[in-house]
C-alpha cells in the first residue's frame, strides 16, 4: 500500500516531487509508525465490516481500528468478537490486500483468545489498541500481547498502540507519577510499541467538557496542558521517544456556526476550488484542518478518525512541502555535520544545523511515508485530487 495510492499514477506524478513510498505490514516499525496517518475507527459490530474495510482501503485509508471497547455496548462484546472472526475469514477468502488492522480490546485476556479464534486469518492483523493505559494496566496487556504468539502471522509480531486517556494522567496531582510509570512500561516493551494514542474525549469527560466544532483540542487548556506533558515525557527526539498521534475530531454533520470560518479564501481561489472550501466549512472540517496543523506543531503525527471524511484532510496536510524538504536536506548534508547557520534555499528563514537536525530527520521520515509535494502544489490540490480519485 501507499498513501495516495488510490489516485491514478499520472495524477500522482503531477502532484509529487517525491512520491510516497510503498509499504506493507512487515515494513520497519519506524516507517509504519509515521505512515499510520488517519487511523479510522469502526465498531466491531458492523455486519458488513469486511466490505467496509475494503471500501475504505480503496479510498485511501491505510490503518483502521476495529473497536470492542467504548464504541459498543457491554452486552454486545461477545457477538462483536464472533463478528470479527467471521469478517476476518471473509477478508482472507477474498485474498486482497487490507490496510493495517488493529483490534481495540477491553481486557488483556481478549488478546490471546482472539488470536486463537482468528487462527490463520490473524496474519491480516497488525496489532492491538490498549485502552486506558497506565503502568498497572499496561503491563498485563503487553504481557498478553507477548504471549499471543506469532505462528499465524508468519513470524511477524503484533504491535501495540496504548491509549493514554486515564483520569490519573489528567489529574495534576497524579500526572507526573502516571507518566513516569507509562514511560517505564513502554520502554520495557519498546520493540512492540508502534505508537501512543491520546484519548482526549476521555480527558474532557473527566471534567464534563466537550469542545465545539469551532474549537480545537488546544483551545481547551486543561487538555492542551496534558498533551504538552505527554509529549514532554514520551515524545522526545533523543531516541527515548515514541510516535504520538493526534486526538480524535468528533464532528462531521453541519451545525450552526458561532465563529467565522477559519479557512482563508485565497488558496482556494488560486486553484478555483471555492466549492471545496464551502464543502469543508459546511462539514465543520475547517476546524479539523487547523487542529491537524496544531498537532504537528506540538509534536504529534497522524490522527484518530471516526469518519471517512476526515481521512483525506489528515493525509493532505501530512505531505511534506517542497520548502520543508529543501530545508531538511540542506540541514542534513554530510558537510553540515559540524553545525553552523545557513540561509534557506527559499531565502525566507534561517536554518541552524544542530538545533534543527531532529526536525529535519523527522521531516524526511514523513516524506518517505507521505511524499513531497511539487513546488507549486499545496494541500488544496492534494485534497481535490484525493477526492476525485
């Protein structure tokens, strides 16, 4: 699979200076963690789940979570597990490629039980999402994951994506201790941790809050502070950090707006895409676009998504611009190893080699997964091509 692989190759060549790389479930974790992109969640109870998975894959989705936790009722768990076994068998029978698939479980014991029941079809599974992850709960989940075996996956190990969403992480008096415990646990199982996910809906729930579609997670200060602390402890660029994904965007139907739209007209007018701008605003996606930019500015990569309409905006804004790529390459040239300062090739900024090195390395990793846009291509063109594809 590859990002933007659902659009014609001729169109990709027009859009990309460097096209996104192809990858599979057996690719290095370094690439997979960056390439997750918009991870689409779906309740495991859906009766045509196999069809849904293949449909979304054809539209550009590369990672999905099939949820046995908060998205379904307690009484529906046994039937949802049975449905997963049936749907994986159907996917295997079709013999077609699938996105990276993860199952969000409730309890550690579900992991080995589901792997056993899936049998040979577990080869289609990339791993598990572990809810309400703390040091106390996380160890049991990760031990269960390690004991699940890899015989049905041809030797490939299952990955874990812990979700940081517990009240202990939110509450100020327990946050530092909880983060330290999470750090100890994920470091012990580092080779199994693909990414860490943020459960911002649960954060808000602890205080009876819910942000409107006009506001990002970063406008809710109590949430923004937790995100900052999570990145501070678990997202460092010194080799101890992990990929941390952005929080879910909850909105997709149109509601009455309180604030002015946040999307500037000019980028859309330049490519005659005013209709696209109107569609994004009507579906409350202008707020999503702003939050995606703030995610990356705050050290997060990728995003939890609950609606297919959110996928393309996440991917379009994950593509590396030609200017970013140029700066990153200049900073990482071997002859720059001794440091120093240089003017950007775009002559609009200073590139300081040592302080900007970690950013440059991260940018080239994103370029490998999402590609580099041509100099005159922006997110509007990428969105338009993705929707048309």
